[in-house]
C-alpha cells in the first residue's frame, strides 16, 4: 500500500505509548501477577489497524474479519499469515483508551498531515 511508503508510522509510537499510559490501558511488568498470558499488542500495529478501519469505514467486527481475510490488510499492519490478529474487542479497547486520553483526534490529524505532506513532496519530485 502506498500509505506505508508515505507515512513513517514509527513516529507515532511515542505519542501512542504516552496516551495509552495516560488512559491506564497497558499493564507494566510490576502490575502483572506473573508473566503468563498474552503480551500487549504493539501500539503501532493497533494504530495501523485503526487507520485502515477509519479509511474503509469498518466496524470493529468487520475490521477483525478483514484482518483475517485480506492479505493487503495483514501486510499493512505488519503481520504474517501465521500471526494472530487483534480481535474486535481489542480494537474497541485501544480506541476507547485513546479517546479517554484525548489523543485520537490529534493522532489522526498528524496522520493526515504526514500523509498529505509526503504525497505533496512525491508529486514535486515527479515534476
């Protein structure tokens, strides 16, 4: 997908992590009783899924289905065929945490700005 080439998603990691910590979503190693259980999802992977969800206007359940079904979606978020995908409840939980932290609008605004800036620069290079 052209968006992966145009948008450096790693730039969002610090803001995503700060927002999720602010909302109280991720458990630190000290908060966990033991190391058993699923590790938290990568915040950039979840943000990529939320971006796709917004771009295609999908519900949480439809997004989960598309992540299981479409190779392009799997590649976009950075998963392989054998990897588990975030379920609908996980997407809902992360979105709710970003809304609670007041960060979701800023993150999507930064995404749109970065995408448009990179597309403009690419168009200038073609001239």
